[in-house]
C-alpha cells in the first residue's frame, strides 16, 4: 500500500492511509476531521479474529483521548491465513494536527489464544497546521 503507515506483529500486517477531510472541517471553529483507511493482512499461517481495539489519539497540544471498544466499525472480522480486511473510519480533533496509534486485540481462533498487534503511529496533518519548529 503506497504512502501508508505500516506495522507487522505476529505475521499480521496493518497498513493505514490518512485523508484530511476539508469539506467536513471548520478550521475557523477549531474543528478538523480526518478519515483513515486500514488494511489488515493475515500473513500468518493461522486463522485469527479481531475482537477489540484500543486507540490513543493525541492532538497538537498533547491532549490524549483513549478509545477502547469491541471490534472495528461494528465488526469483529475473522481472517483466515492469507486473508485481508479493510475498513474506513475517522476522527475529529480540536487542533490542526495530531497523531494516532494503538493496538488490535486478537485471538488465534484454533487455540483460543489472545494476542495484541500494533497499529502503526500515524500523523493527522492538515493544511492549517503550524509548521514552525523550535
């Protein structure tokens, strides 16, 4: 996946592409919105299921929002060896930039063995972000 943020854990590859949604954002009101498209590729030799997710969403001021819940977009996908699952979701921020990272909480179906996989850290960039560096 071109221009994607990538992480691989236990043979499960997670790729994330991010899109700033200018048509849903209101910079003058401090409201910025992004969509992100996630592809999960099961490159292991086992059937796995995504049960839960944990996100840490950090804005440009360092404020962290923790999001934990079942599945993704209302699903708890089962991925056989070689299978992929894609979904799109989004997040708003009160600042013009930030970043996200997290984990998917999985299970190896045949062994009923839980494990976590990394979601790569990815930046939320907008045309309005402050590019000054100290």
